[in-house]
């Protein structure tokens, strides 16, 4: 197949490109706002450094394509709150651009990267795809808007679009230098500096963590089966932030460095602009985000696609910790 991957220099996009490079003809797109070109420069695939929100983006592409895997977007929650125009442009306008291009070019399948963050105000113990969603943060709102655009394209034009709601992905290539890094990559970074990781809250908050390899397998399965549907991509297993941190420490032999803690409301303090001026961001929402409980169900993906993730989180976390550079 001939496939366009947007967001190709990010964690998921670059890992996916390396996985698919010998099986398909790939065209890679990324504006390098958050992605890193060194992750893909040795792939020898056509690469375009351009935003998916650019009005003439797809004028540069000729020929026929079999699929678009649309991963591009601004994804860090506090980054999105600090940069709302950029978020709406990249996430919503960019997705609209991709959908319109795919329709006009007659591309038979689009895979869209959504997020479990759309469930942010749902209080159910297990999050399923049939729940109503009513998020309020910019990142999750932007992804909900994208899902509504997708519903429109399915209904109005008969487009075939797979929406994947990713839960907490961990992998070796998570950006550990960004202001709010992925947990495992942050913990690895601090430990390798000889410092104890600093966690917000008491560390007992739990998430549904899923390994990048399971995510890539799900995307590849969707490329094959082309479902016109929405799926959670999760494990259905909850693990505390403390436990993840301890597993990484054990694997690196650095348990003696311990763990430090600070208040839950300090999670986004690396973005001070959020808390300045007459209308600062509500720190109670930061506390909610820090301490939230997240558990998904993948039963729909299992039933329809036959997909199941690895649920041995300890071995996966320790394996990934060994791979981080």
C-alpha cells in the first residue's frame, strides 16, 4: 500500500514508520513542532516538513494513496492550554484538511489518532466507546471536535475512517526533554542523572498504561481490516504512578535514589503563563487531572478485530526502560 503518515517524527509516527517501511510505500509529514527529524532521517522515505493545517498542504502530493494515518497534532495538555490557537489549528483545522483531502482524492481509508482524554469528565469505573463525552480541556476538546468532523464525513460522504482512542502510551522514544514528559521517559532521565524522580501527588493515582508495540500492532491491524468505527486502545489494567517508577528504578538498579513528591496542584508549574493574570488556570483542575483514575475496556476491539494487548505491564515497562537512550 501507499500510505501517508502525518506526525511522522513523533513517538508513534516514527515507530510506526520503521515498522512499516519494508511492507509499504510511505510518505512522511511533520512540521517538527514536537517531532524530531533524527528519528526518521535514515528511513529513506519522502519527507515533507509542513503543517497539516497548511491550506496548500496536499497540493504537493500527486498520485494515488491507499490510506492516511493521521497522527499529527499538539498533544500535551498544558501546552494545548497555553497555545489554544495553535491547538485548534493543528488538531481541528489540520484534521479537517486531511479529511477533505482524503475525500477529494478518493483515498479509501483514514486512521485517526484520538485520545482517552475525551473521557476526562466521565466517572465510570471502566471507560467504553459508547459513553457520552463532554471534555473541557483544550486538548480533549480539540479531539472531540475532530471526532465530530469524522462522524460528519462518515454520514455525509460515506468515508471510511477508523478512530483510535489511545490511553497512556509508553515507549522508548517518548520525548523526555519536553516540559511535561511521558512518565517512564521522565523517570529514566532523572535516574540517569543520579536524581530521584519527583512525582506530583502521592503517586498512588492509577492509569491504563499501554506499550507502544501494542499500539503499533493495532494500527497495522486496522490498516488490514479497515474498520469504519471507533476503538479504545488500552489494556484494561490499572497501574499506579509509584509502581511504574519503582519498576524503572529496579530495572536500572537505582532504587536507592528513591522518589520525591510534591503537591498535586504543581503538575503543570512548568507552564507558568497558565497561572498569571486576572484569569489564571484553576489549580483544582490540575489536581483533578493529576489524581484521576483511568481504566479502559478493549472488548470492542477484541470482538470486532480480534486485537488484544499485552497485559504483563511490569515486564513491558522494564523492557522499555532498557531500550531508552
